[in-house]
């Protein structure tokens, strides 16, 4: 599962690749708790064990891609006929 976090006053996104077995609903709850807290930090751990922290007050947006579609590899998505 891919998570992209936009941070205020920064042109770049933070991208975190979580494990495929990540519970989406638990992730939503974790994000909401951090953002509702006055001095909250949003901590995420990627699939390699790297911990990423973002000051919740600086979060502009969060995009969660649960990967419902299989990823495509290569140059063409169509069939050769």
C-alpha cells in the first residue's frame, strides 16, 4: 500500500510504501487521531522497517493507494495482436 503525504510549504510529497497487509481502516484511524491532536505526530513504518514521522499540523493532504489494481510493469498496457 502506498501513502503519499503533502506537507504545507513544501513542494515535495513524502511517499511511504507500507506492507500489503496493512489494515486501511486502522490507518485511517491513526491518521485522524494524529491530525485531531494539537501537538500530534503521524508515525508510519514502511515495509523495510523505516519509521517516518510528520508533524500532523503540517499535513496538507494524505493519499492512500490500497492497490486494488495489480501493478503493471513494462511499456505497454495493452495486448499484442
